[in-house]
C-alpha cells in the first residue's frame, strides 16, 4: 500500500470516527436532556485555567491540545483502534456539549462558542487521529511483511504519520489564540 493511499484511508477512518462520536453525543443529549455532569467533571477542572485575553491561557490551551494530539497519535500504534476511539470520544464531547449549549441558549450561541477556534482545532484533532490510524496501518503492514506477504519499512509510515502530527500542531497555534482572544469576544456579544 502506498503512503498516499494509506494516508487517505487513515483520514477517512479518522473523519468517520469523529463524526460518529459527534452524532452519538448529539443523540445522547437529545434523548437524555441531562446537562453535562459527572462524565465531564474533568473539563470543569480545566476551566479554572481559562482566563480570556491572557497569554498564559493561549499557552495552556495549546499544550493541553498538543498533549491530546500526541496521545491520539501514539495510541494508533496499537493497531489504530485506541486512536480512533480517542478521536470518537473528542467528537462525542463536542457533540454533547454543543447540543447542550444549543438547547440551553441557542444554536447561534453554540456555533459562536465552537466555530471560531474549532475551524482550526477540529481538523487538527482529526489529523492527529488520522496520523494514529496511519501509524497503526503501518504497523499492520510491517507485521504482514514479516510473514513475507509484502516488504515494508516502518520508517516510511512513521515519517508520513508524523507529517500529519506536525501540521496538526501548527493548526493548534491559531486555534489557541482564537479560543483565548476571539471566541470569548464573540460569545459575549450573544450573552
């Protein structure tokens, strides 16, 4: 399997995983109507570090998201499943909380609180999932090569998947800046 073909397959798996997670979160909130509670308490603990319009918030958000990118990517080494599950969980959180905000306030407010930075952050997380899936596919391809079914160097897959990680990390920079300085300003307009 060529590197480009493997990247495309990984990207399709990643997008599907995120979208499925998002819709599960959406459907679960619509069916339960329960505000994000104990399942999301860990997010509440992170809010204490969020101070709009502060450079330390940009740094905190960037490194929190960069850590998520590395975890999602490296989990792909276990035949890509944990990576895709982590990505699906991210989609679930976004789907559930966005639906909660839309029902509690308005769809406009939900979009205003998600889209400005989400334009960069969501593709970055999906790319991390694709990088993890690509890493997992590369390991599977390497295992098959050990049985003489093909010849393959894991280095190729690692380099290719790391390109997606680097792009993901670059996209997180404007996402963190926008989430700190622009998203709160847009949200305050709707409150």
